[in-house]
C-alpha cells in the first residue's frame, strides 16, 4: 500500500496532526468511557460491543429514538447481518460523526458498486467526510459523481474469512492530514441496526447489500468533463495549501521511488 494512502485498512492507532489550522467540517472525536482492554478480550472475529457500550454510544452520538439495534451473538460476524438488518461499526460514529439516517452518499456509493457497507474500511467514511469538508471550503458542490471521480475503490490485503476489505484511495494528487487515519481494533466493534426510514433514509431496502462479495462491481463513471477537471484542480491546490508538509513528504517519497527505478534500469556493466 503506498504511503500516501495511510488509512486503507489498518488496525493501528496513529493520530497525525499537521500543526496547521483544522479544516472546518472535520468533526472531533466522540470520547467514549473506558472499556475492557483489548488484551483481555478474545480476538476471534466476535463483536466486542456490549449493551453498555451501545447505550453510551446512543447517548453520546445522539441517535434518534426510533432506531432498533441488536448486539451480535457470540458466533455472528459482520457478514451475518440478519435479513432486514445492516452491520455498522462504532468508529463510523465516534471518529467521523456519522449518524442516522446513514449517509446517503455512502449507501449509494456502496449500492452502485454492489458491495455491503460492512466490507468497506473506515477509510472510505474518512474520505467522504474529508472530501465533503474540502469541497465546502473550496466552494465546490459535493456529490457522488465528484467523490467517485476523486477516489478509487480497491481490494485490500487483509483477509476476513474468504473475503478482503475494500478501501478508497485519493486521486488527482489530493491529500489529507490532521486527523486520525488509523484506528485500533475498529473491526471488532460492530453491531446491527434494523433497516428502516430512520436508519437508511430514502434508500430502498433492496438496494442495500448485506452479503459479502469477493470484488466490487465495475465503476460506471464516465470521462470527466472540463468542469469536473477544474474541480479536481481546485481541491488539489487547496489540500496542498492546507497540508504542505504532507505534500513535501509525498514528493520526497516519489523522488526516492524514481531513483530506485532508475537504478533498476541501469546497465549492470557500467
């Protein structure tokens, strides 16, 4: 995984801050009460969510009262969401301030590529939140078309049973920083929410895939218009202005890769 895409599928915790002014629209972390340490829990794919944790999350994230939740049973995994239910992860709400109903863009993005949201890494949510904040600052309209053009949906390297996670990578040299890109044990804190108008909005239930797949469906994006390309340029320039130190690090690594490639093509007899 290239170093300029740090949030693809990590379980480590790394808080990266640039020292620059934060970008408006990037939410603060919702602080949760202390809980049992991961070293004291069984890491075999079961959910570490408890009724107490869920109760605290409902209160702190201010979920609507009309939702119906269920803690997964001992042998249930994210791909075992019962019919009429969808699997979600705690970090979607504590780290990126999502709420219910779930983001229409996230749901439609997943539906368009025929993947379940439970098989997307938290980096996808991060990129949605960050890109929306960046477009707002740049005075650019944020929609699914733009998001699909500035990201690539890729298959990761981490296995979960017979499947691999899907993550997004940023395109057009757009960079982000100043927020957590790696989250400890995020895959372990999952739970189920019943599909309803309150939980998924106007998205139809039959558009929400819960069964896991081995690969995403093909992208349906078309060649970007000149107007869309202007937006890419605006977002790139603003992101470089906000996080110049990130750009500098990435450029240094690119130069190092070029040098390595140049060495590989040299005549060994010279």
